C-alpha cells in the first residue's frame, strides 16, 4: 500500500508538471490567443522544413557551374542525341520546362500557406506569382539580387537544421513519457524479502525520469524559439515567396527568357554559364516551343508561362514516356548490362526471366533477328566482335537507364520530404527517348547477348569434356 500511495502522488506531480511547465506568464485573453494560433505555423513547421530544402536545391542547381555542365555535357550525351533529340534548342527547352514545373509544384504548397497570412499581399501570393511569371511585373519587389538571395538561402538552411533538431527533441520527449507510464504501471514483485529494495529503486527511477521529463520540455521550449515552430505565417511565407520569385527570375535569365525580367536581378552570369549568352538566339527555343504547344492544343487561347512549360514536358506519342515504358525498359537494360558483363554466370532460369520481361514488340523483332542464326556459337573472333559492339551500345544506352532509376527513386522519396541528391533531369533519362530506336537498341543487345551466352556455355562444355576425357 505504501508504494501505491507514493505512485499516486508521483502521478499527480507529473500531471501537474505537464500542465504547468509552459505557464510562466498570465494566460492571454481569448482574442489574443486566437490571433497567436492563427499567426504561428506550429506543427506545420515540419511541412515547411520539407519545402525549404527543395528551394535551396533548385537555387544551387542554377549555379554558373551547373548551367555550364548542362550546356556542354548533359545535352551532348551520346544517348540523349541518339534517342531523344540532336537539337540543342529542344533539349534546353525540356531542361527549362522541368525546372519551372518543379518550382510550380513547390509554389502550390506555399500558396496554401499564404492563405493563412494576415498581410494581404502575401495572401495573394498565387495571383501575384502568375502575373510575375507571365509579365515580369513584380509589384511587391519580391525578386532579390544574388547577394540577398544567398542570405535567404542560409537562413532557410538554419531553419531546417533547428526544426530537425526540434523533431528529435520531441521524439525523445515521447520516449521519456512512455518510460514513465511503463514504470508507473509495472506490477510489484511478489518476493516480500526484496520488496523494500525494489520499491526504493523504483521510486528513484521514476524521480529521475520525472526530472528528465521537465528538462526535456524546457529544451523543447528553447529549440522551438529558434526553429520554424514559433515563426509567423507572414514571415515564413515572405521568405518562401521571395525565394520562389528570385529562382524564377534566375531561370528566365539563365535560359534567355529575358522579356521584362526585374531590374533587381541583373544579368550577372558569365558567358560560359548562360545557356544562351547571345541576345540573337536568347528566346528562339522558347518562342518556337510556345508556338508548337499552341498548335498541338489547336486552341486560340493564350497560355500562361507555367501552363506552357507543363505542356512542353508532355512526352510525344512516339516516346517511352507516352507508352509508360521508360522505367520498365530502364530495369530491362540494367539486367542485360549485368548479364553482358558476366555471361558465364547467367543460368537458364535467368535467361527465361529476362525473356518474360520483354514486351511483344521486342519479342517479334527478336524472333526475326534470330532466324537463320545457327545453333552453335564457337567462333571466338565473332564473340569478341559482339562483346565490343555490346559495350559500345551500353556505353551510351546504360547511362540513360541508370538516370531513369535515379530520377524515379528521388521523386518517390519526395513523399517522405526527401530532396533529390543529384541533378538528374528528365532529358537525360529514357522518358523522352524514341520508342522505336530504343527497342532496336535493346533487340541488338539481346541478339549479341544470345551469342556470347551460347559461346560461353559451349566453351565451358568443351573444357569440361576435355577434363573428363581419359588421358592417352
């Protein structure tokens, strides 16, 4: 009974500490409480902490170095040229459209937050952004210069770090609370000669946990002050809005869409970093794509900037993206790559599994290619030629397949608030690849793989036969 009475008192003490730990000043009036709840982001801090890294990633992606890499490497990849397009303007249009689309998706989340703002200009963020994207008009002066944007980026990075720390501290608080509940609800030991010692240890354990709980709640209160939790919707939306406007301005300048760009963001890129440093060609790709998009839609209406770029990303009917085969073919190519690297390790079951992955179009093409080929594969010269040919094909086809897997994996992780770790763009994947050309390349790999696989088996069989034959 003594232990039960003591535990009851501890429960009351802990319950009181839960309620009183944050109460250091008289409670505000009902009116001020309502305003506070509306203006602070609170638990939405964790959602906002998932938005900010995406904006910082976009800004870093638009650096001089990355844009130089895009122009001089990404759009020049052999696989991209063979399967997607050999026209710089078209490929750069795809790159720009994807960046704009990524920004538009983040802007939708910011737009939802802006509805909670008291500042009317922030509450109208969505309308103002559309007008800025279409005309370059920036009535709020949200587009910043490069130096000020770097300051904002560092501020967001600090917010993300402290909010992540808050999450960890709150998680630790939950663990402590659960441990206290378990200790309070645990059953007594029935060995009476040890009961006094057990009671003393249990009392001390609960007291220690209680002190740890109070300290943890104080720690959380401290971290909340530094994190996004106690920031107002107005201040955070302002930070996000200026970042989005500045990133959009940067995209337009980098890709040469220079009509009405804001004076606050001057042309400061080096000639090697701008995708189109020449004013003569600055808007040629975007204008042509706008006309093409409007022609495809067969409508006389005027499309907005975001709508145009969304339409540009829609794959043509003859591509793997339109046929929903890009990811499947990427996996198929990677499987074949492993088999070609080590054909001697490929068994009959693996060969059957590979065949089951093939769509009907490739199967029929493969049957036609294999007709007339003999059942023996004993020519080492021909096997060597096939290996060289297969390695050449994989040299330009495999990067697109691996990029497709990376791109898809990173987008899947976004549901867990993870941010892409690489700068893989859709144009460097199989998404926009021509279906007929890709299937022809895959069929060629399959024919070559068939030969070197049979060659390896026959050589192994011959070696085994020679080993098992009696020595004369």
